[in-house]
C-alpha cells in the first residue's frame, strides 16, 4: 500500500534529520525539515486510516444479512426512502 510506504519513508527521513541535528546541522533548518515530514506522515496516516475504515455494505450484502437473520421489517423500499 502506498500510504504504508510513505509512512516508512517519512520515518527514515526523520531518523536522518535527527542524525543531522546530532552532527551539528542548524537546529532551525532541521526543525523546518521535521515539520514538513511530520505533515506528510500525518497525511499518509490519515489516508491509511481511511483505507482501513469501515466499508459501506452493498445492497447484495444487506440482503444476505437479512436472509441469514430470518428477515426483518423494512419501511419503504429498503433504500432509505419511505
């Protein structure tokens, strides 16, 4: 998945930035780099969370669930319309 790859890339970049900071690179510069990568990582995490989120059931899946449950009363046409 692309989001997982992006998260790993961001983690690798953050590790390199910490190493650069330890090596004496200007802290303000490193802070700007870190902020940028943290924003990219947050976006990828959000994408990943959405991809793993709850999926809507299709009409076919709902009908199968109703059959397994022994049917149930549905008001209107079963599509949320009375």
